């Protein structure tokens, strides 16, 4: 069954405020797709457009190849898991799960079979006749999933469903959600501001900012080859260094970064000499050097955080105010790495990404 | 409670507060009621015989209703019409309350509430009289319906209970709107969205999600409107016809035209007790507990 979702030049305006800029996007059948962005970036608006709670100002939504214009929310083949779950507190667990089937006029015996199957799927068969208020947070979470799956949606929409859970449960539910998605083959559209969730579960992620899709790619590409300065800083940790272009050699560009000296990296943008540009280098790609050479700078250590397998360092390059983050493996000889010490750090030019400053947001 | 109060305000202020509460409750509520119960249980005697050998407690006044078929029919009509008033008010107010609570923007809601409240700045007699004019045989409503061609000749709106019911629905709208509004407003809007999302149409969403949630508010509104209608005097007196007397009018007549306070008090208590009984019955029927209402 085709359960792809196509956002065909969708645009959403509230009065004068553009909540979602024109977006053209195809989500494949059976894909685990995430929208990742800070709050207010328009991702929830997109979810409401797909589910039919709001009509886009422009453009159309196609689900399974069908035009969803004038198809009301209650007739769409989508099912939503709300941020606060929105389970019905006056109904039992079974009644909650069976509600969507009751609406469709499915007979009682049939409904019972479905709810039993789903309660087994989410591993809560004994909760059938419990009240919602008697469930724990994680149980509620699973019942919400079961309720959404009961109507056999083509597309499951998840609006930050894990944000109310504690860390341990959240990590556990990630695996569980991914597992359910694999078992059911339903298209999952997941909304989150938590990049950990988006990167670990998704087949593809759309990074959004200010109503605009910044990049749509698989998690690995997002991390390794961010397309915009926003994605470079938002996905994973990154050090951002500003400079001016002083040399160009093919895709390799050298910037004059003021107090940090000259630093080189590679770029996909077409840059000219004198342009302002941004250099991004990930904390784990910065390494210690014994002597100054190209792409190196001396920095004073401000803060040390031991995180088990590695050591997170915050350091300020000499004469500069900028704070850089450096991640070192903790099995290295780290005797001289102490707060206040001066250390030389460097990176390989092919590890650093340079983007045009004009594309900064 | 006394301990808490005296810790905060000292013993003297607390004693004062309790004394005032006690005075209010006893002097203004309990004593007058006891006096009326006492009245209702004594025969109506000329002043010279009060306290005499004939002044014995009796249930005779209560028995009067049992032996008077006309009064009985008026009594049941009063209850039935009050139910009708309550039902009509609920029907009218529910969509409005839902709109105010879940659809309207804050500005629209504020405007709407203001428009609802303004008519209540005018006193009840004036408002009821204006309905008298609107509904009268040669009044504006008939003129409008005639000119639009809906009717061939004027309708006597005021000859049956119609005028009384219209007048009461209008008079008690606010007592229904606000409890309903409060109840619906407290419902998480995501519940409505979730029901929609699971395929529920509007009717089912109201019937399965919103109304069950708003049940305590509905009960509160219905009880208030029912009690006010059953005990209303001004509206039936002004908008009613001789054929649509209200039980309160009979009570009034006993007191002020028959001069029989004892009989009037007995009738008033019968009305009160049976209304309470009716409400308890309805609460059982719709599975509403007192705790739900106090929520």
C-alpha cells in the first residue's frame, strides 16, 4: 500500500506571519522521517497540515498519492500521537484503544481482538481494564501508541511524544518506537527538537529553522556534510569560526581568522577572495599537536569535563575571546591537560567545512 | 478550621468571624425556615385562638394538596414546564458555551460575554415586560412573521405556557452558560483533536468526549435553572395566562390573597422537597455525584 506523503509546495501564513515557507517534500512509504528544529520553527504547523487540523495557505498534501484537499481531519489516513498524549481519561485503556474502531462501526468482538493484539504489541496485556489515571508515564505512552495504531493508519504522526518521559525511559522508547515501525511498516513522521531522537531513529531527517527546510538527508549526511551554517551548528556539536577568504585552491579555501591566524578547510560554496566566511570544525576532529604548524593555534584551557571515554575541553585561543570545544579520547596521555595550561590544537583541512557568511542565519 | 484562623488572626477576631457566620446561618437561614415549618404544621386560626386549645400540630395543610386535583395538576405542570425550560436553556447554551470555550478567539469571547451580560443590567420586571410586548398578539414578532409571510394570521404566543417558557429561558441563560463554559473550557483541546484524528465526527466527539467531561457543569447549570424556574414568580405572573398558572402563584395566593400563611408555607415546602427529590432522582439517572458538582 502506498503510504507516501507528498507536501506539494505547501506554504502556511497566519495573518502576516509566515509559519512555513514554501516546502516541497516527498516522504517515502514506510519511512521513518523526522522534522528536527528548535521550537517555533514551524514543524508542528507542518504536522497539523498533514493531519488536516489546519489547511495550508498554499499548496496541497498528498497521502498515498491522494489529494487531501477538502478531506477533513477525521477522514484522513493519518493517526497522531500528541505531545501530552491526549488519552481519554474517562475511558478505560481498552475503550481508548478501541475508540477509533468504535467510530468506524466495528463490532465489539472484532474491536476486542484488535485491542488485545495491540496490547500485546506494546507489552501491556494486563492493563486492559485499567483507568488511564492508574497508568505510569511509560505505560500511557505505549497506550497512546496502541490507540494510534488501532485505526491502521497509513501514516503515524508523532509530536514530540517522548518529551514528558525521563531520560532512561526515553531512550528505551526510542528503540521500541523504531521496533514498532519496522514491524508495522507504517510511515512514521516524527517531530522533535531533540537531535538525539531524530538522529538515532530516523531514516531521513529534515532540519527546519524559521519555517524553512534547511536540509533533508539521512542522519550520517546531516552530520558529516551539513548543507547550511544552521545545520552545521544545530546538528551535533560544532565550533564556528568567522574569517575572511584569503586564498582559494579548488575546493580548499584559506581564511584569515584574525587572532586564530590562517585556517584552511574545504567548501562547496563558490567563494571569492575577501568574502566573509564561516569555518566549522567538530570537537572530536580537533587534536593535540606538539608544535605549531599549518591549521594550528595555541589555546588556554578554561574548563575540563571528564565524560568517561573522552574528555571535553573548553579552551580560548590566545588573544581571542572565542570559546572552542575540543573532545579528546581519555586514553591519551593527558597529564599536561589542566585548567589554565596552554596547549596547541590543530585539525586537518579536509575535516573543516567552510561556508559563505552570506548564508548565515 | 478555628485553629488555623486563630493562629492567623488571633482568638478574638476568629471568635468574631465565627459569631458572624453563626448569626448569619441561624438568624437569617435556619430560624426563618424553622418558623415556616412551624407555620406549615399548624392550623390557620384567627389571632384570638392562636395558642389556644385548637392550636395543635397537624399535617392537614400538607394533605390539602393531596385532595385538590387542580393544584396537583398545576404542580406537575410546573415541574414539567421547568424541565422543558431547563432542557431548552441547555440546548441553547451548549453550542454557545462550546463556541466561547473552544472556538472563539479571546477577543470574540470577551465581546460575546459582554453582550450576554448587558441585558442583565436591566431589571427583571422590565425585561419580562419587553417579552410581553414582543410576544403579544399585535406585537413586533407577529408583525415580523406576518410580513415575511411565514404565517397568515397572528399567533397567540401568550395564551399557553409558550410565553412563560420563552421568558424563563431568556431570564436564566447566564445560570446555564457559565457552568457549561467553565466545564468545557477545562477540557484539554488535544482531547478534541485526538478524537477527530481517530476519525470521530463532530456529533460523536461531543457525545463521547466533550459532554462526558462537561457533565458536572451541565448538572450544575440544569439544577440552577430548574430550581429557579420551578420557584419563579415574576415570569409566570407577567407572561402567563390564566390557563398557565405556576405553582408559585398558588403559594402566593395562599399567603397574600387567602391570608392563610400556614397553608402557603406547607405548599412552599412541598415544592421545595419534591424539587430536591426530583433533582436527586435525575442525578442518579445521569450518574452525577455531589462530588462531581462540587469539583
